C-alpha cells in the first residue's frame, strides 16, 4: 500500500489459516478459553503471538506495518 493513494485502493483482502478454530464456523468466540486459543494445530509460536493470531490481532498489526 505504500506509495498508493487511498482513493486508488478499492479493497484489502486479509487471509488467515483458521488456527485452532478452523472448521468451527458456529463457534461462540465469547466462550473460548485461553487454552483453546493457544492450541494452534500447526505450530507453536509462543503465547502472545498465538493469542494475537487466534484473535486476528496479528492481521491488524500487519496492516499497520504495511
């Protein structure tokens, strides 16, 4: 996005693997426990990064960094 004019950007598509909640389209995220959010099926990234990933906060940070 750097060097682009805001009016030239029509949309931004963020992607995510689904993490520990992949395959649970009806899950009530208000009831998710810390342990569930930390149980990423593919890799161990440490607690902060795992929680940021599970809540998609990492995607917000990626947009800010861009």
